[in-house]
C-alpha cells in the first residue's frame, strides 16, 4: 500500500512552515501550521487576523481574556523598585503596548495560575503565570525586570530597563550635590522619574495602567518612588510619590527620617526606597484575572479565586496561586 505525501502549493511558490512546540511561533506567515503540544491542537495562521486558529472542531476550544501582573521589585539604596510585568488581552499592555490575543484554551485541560510575590528590599519580584503567559517580576532598585528599578543617587545611570510589552524603565538618580535623590521605579504605564537637587521632587514612581477587565476601571502596576538624602538636615524637602496603581512612596534619610512605603498587595506595585541605612519598601504581590463568556465557564478551579459576572461574562480574580480547568 502506498503512503500519501503532504505537498505544498502556492501562487508565489513559497512553502508553508510547520512548527511543533508549546509556545506560539513568531514571525508566522499566512497558512503556516502550528501543532500546539500544550493543547494537543493543530492550528493555522490567519494572516488577515494575525492569529493562529484551531483547525477542525472549534467547539473543543474557546478564548479567555487575561490580565497577568507579576510581583513588584523592592527598593534599594535610594532607587525605587519597578512594577511587575503587566500583560493583558483586555486593554493596554505594559509599556503602553497593544493588547495581546486572548489565550485559546482546550476544554478539559487544566491551566496553572501562579501569582508572583513582591520582592523584599534589593530583591526582584516573582513572575506571574497563566498557562503559556508569563509576566516578569519587577526589577529591584537598579535592576531590570517587568518594569525596571530606578538608579541609585551615587550611580546615576544604573537604572533598570523594562521588558518589551510588559513595562517601562526606571528613572536616573542625581549625584551632582545635595540633596541626593535616586530614580523612581518604572511603572506599567510610564517610566520612573529622574532625581533632582531641588524642590519639588521629580523622582516619583512611574504610573500604572487602568483595566476594566473586571467590569470596573482599576489602576495597577505603579513604580516605587526614589529615596532622598536631605543634605541640609532640616527635613524640608519634598519626598517622591509612588506611581499610581500601588507604587510605594520614597523615604528620606537625615533631617526628619521618613520610612519608604511598600507596594500595594495584588497590584504588582514597586517598593519605595530610602537612603542610607533605613529599610527600603517591598514590592506588592501580583494578580491574575481571567474573563470568558459565562456559557464557556467550567466552574472548576483551585486556589479559591473570587468569581463575579459582568454582563454575559464570568470573571475570575486570583489573588493567590491556583488553577483553572477549561
């Protein structure tokens, strides 16, 4: 018995590419095939819609919108912590990038939900995960991450960079003379502020982004404020603010000491920073939110998410790790 052979035919003579992997291929062309080994599904790339679509029985799959925010980074030595990486299919993604495609899920398959913890001082935040979607933990003061941490006051150009599609860079510090200010941590919606040597303070954390995935507008992913060394010792200088969306405020060393603030839990906010020997703020924990048509919702979860409805959709809010079975 002869065996049939798959051939390729096209107007321009190009050959469709076939990929077998657990993550979506990049740089796909119209007609390319992808066997998703995670979902055990064959998909074809639709160049017009710029997305892979399942081949065959579509009822076995459905789309889930998501907001996945990682834990924020901790502040360190004047430098504010960066916000956790911010990825979403429902609105604007981190760094003010376009929304991603919803995740196609297979009925009966279980998808891991990991909610990243915020980093303690001088520590990067932990990643958050939904299936194949991973958001990178926020950078510690001076470190890279989902959003980058700000720079210290004595090394004004060591600010961290943000991850493309997830966040923004941290701000630079000022070492030109007293007062010394470190840079603010980057936020999901904007870069951290740069330090200056006069009032008002400009080293605020970068602002977060708002999302209506739950049905209400909520801002998350703010960067931590940079710290201040008050050289004249009077305590009269303005202090930095955390970025909107849970960023911790910056503190001050000498004069009237002020403690740095920590990022707000389940916002991915970066921790604020103090100067000198005072403790720095920790990053806030992340969050994972899923949204899908109620007709598709299976009702099978672990981790005790909050379950609400908005119109014809069901919304799952994971403030801690768990899973969802499609």
